[in-house]
């Protein structure tokens, strides 16, 4: 965030000079020993293309400095023209009416909101003093979500505590450089805090009937992912996503060198964890203003290189305005695009096109349910753009639960017969509890054939594959899913039912 980003650029953000040494080691190929891979990194069909409003939404929080609706709209609309699918809101918790004005303006452009917010006392901002403890923060997070349910929509990103290591609590409690000797009491409490805040965000949102908000984004500087023991396997297993605020190109003016150091950084982190990487902050130039031509050339080289990275899950560009790395120039809302703005917009468009290509038999891209219907505990079916495995849309299946239910279709089943392989992806929210899913078909003779039961991991897209037995007789009469829900109800997302091997 504003003060935090500047601290990082000065080289003392969070972990002091020790962190910079770690980053330099990673860039020169001297890496800490790699843990056992969590999973093999694969192409990521989802891409968060985001631009950060921090220098306005956060830095104008004080009542006397808050921007008018017209000024907010000027910034948000200028950002929206650069093809993002997310725009951040970085306001402090103490100003919910101001947050609401930013959120509503962003939603009016059709973009999702990426929440990067915390209370002032967490980092002693806005004249606050004293130490907020992790438990106090967690209580506040729960209360904030409960008080403002209208802020959050499916598909939004809620970072439960952006740059969590920056709070004074850690240094005061465990001393400067407290992550240095990991694992130690400080890193153990920090890891628990990361997991707990994601769990609290999930359970609180679900208690309000809100599903599909992404809460596993925790922006941290790269030290946490490069240090041998700073992050615990349980934390990585809970998040399943790496989010870094990374200015590794700071001070580099040669485009090829900047692209090279960027790729080395990403490769070093992926080599350790084999998980998708989301860049929570990236901006150029830092720490001081550079020429328009250099900014455009460096970003062009970096984005060209990054477009080849299959595990890149998104980029939040820091910042839109009023920073050395601003993508827009001007003042007082009269923004014009710097030359690099076109470079950023083209990169976002290219990544979106790759992520949104879905040629599956059932992809729900046309905005209809494609003939599917529900039964049992299934109360409604609808297409949604809030969460997708691939493409623009998925099928949202609402269930009252617990109990059994199913969805089925009898249309467009041509070419399916014994030996055909069906693949699809399911996302079950964590609040639903244990859920068993089976694919099934009803063949020409009215006989039902079902896949083995699968219990998808909560809050993650799970691939399902079903090879139809040779006894299946064409033409098929039905294709469907059966569900057994043992916990509370919720919304299950189904996407990309195709013929052939599962991908991603």
C-alpha cells in the first residue's frame, strides 16, 4: 500500500536488508533447498488483470480529503479503459461509506473488486498508536465483513490482510528480523494468522450466504516464498496460490535485463512451490520517476516475457496514478494515458484471450443453461461470470442441503458412446462441508452408468474424468451429475464439460 510500497522500494520493507540479500541470492541462482513439491504447476485458465487505486483510495481516506464521486469516476473509468477485470479498493476499515463509493463506481464499469484493506491501527496509520494483536485483527475482520455484506460479490478478491508482515506487532513481539531464524515462534504465529484470516473471511462470508469471493490471496514480499522455512506447508496447502508484491526490476533501465530478472524471480519461486503465482504489486519505474519511453520499453519487454509463463495467475499493476510507476498522467482526475498504458492494456487483453478460450461441449458462454435442469436439493441453475474454470461463464448450481440432488441434460449428446471420455471441473465452496460428486449417463437402452464418487477439495477447481464403459449404447438419453451434500447448502460451480483428457 502507499506507505508500504514506498518502504519496499527503499529496500527496508518488512524484513529489512536481510530480505534484500535473500532476493539477490535468488536472482543469482543461489536458492534455499526446495521442499517436496505441493503439486506440478500447470497452465492457469484464470487471470486477474488488475490496476491499483491505492494512491487515491487509501491516501484520501481522511474525511477532509475524500474525493468526490465525479473524481472517483474519472479515475475508475480511465482505469477501465485499460482492459482490467479487477480494480482495487485500498481504503481503511474506518471509512466504510468512502469504500462503498469506490466499490459502486467500480461495479458500474463491470469489473470485479480486489479489496486490499485493513484497519488503521494495524500499521499505526492515520495518527493511530499502539499495537493491534493478530487476535484483535481477526475479531475486527469478522465484524467488518458482517457489518458490510453488500461490499462483496462472487468473483471479487478479498485479501484478508494485505502485506501482513508489515504490522508493528511482529517486530515488537519477536524483535527485528524475526523471520530470519524460521521456523521460530514468530513465523509460527504468522503462518497461523495467514491461515486463520482466510478461514475467518470464508466462514463469515458463507454465514451471510456469500460464496465465490476469493480469500486465499495474501500479498507478501518474495522473501516469504524464497526463505527455506518461513512459510509452513500447512499455509501453502491452505492458500494454493502464491501472491507476491515484487519490484525486482527497481532501478533497471535496460529492457532485456529487466525482463530477465523478472523471469528469474518467478522461476525461483515456482521451482520451490509449483503453484500458480499472482503478482499482487508490480510497477515500473521505481523508486523514482523515469521517462515515458523507458517505462514503455521496459514494461513491453517484461510483459512479453511474462506472457510465456503458464503459471502466472495475474498482475495487479501499482499504481494507476500519483506514483513514479503511474500508468496514467495528469492531475485532479484529468488523466491521460502514458505510452506504457497501451502496453499494459495489450498484455491484459492477450492474457484474457488465453484464459477465456473455452471450446468445451458445455461451456455456458452464451448465457443460457444449455438445457440443464436440477432435482432434489438443487433449487436453481444459472449461468454466472463470477467464477469460471475456463471462459467467461460457468454454471452455478444452488443447493439447499444437506441431502441428495442432481443436474441433468438430454440435449446435444451426439458422438458420445462407449469409450468416450468426459472431463469437467467442479468448485465446491468450503462452507458446504463434505460433498460427493458423480458423473453419470443414461444410454439408449435406459441403463445408467456412473463414475466413481469424487470428493472435491473445498474452494478449488477439481477436475473430474469419466471414461464411458464399452457397454454404453448410443445415442445417450441423459448426461448428468449427482451430488451428496453432508454439510450446509451453497452454490457449486460446474464448468467446461468436454470430450477428451482433462487439462489444467
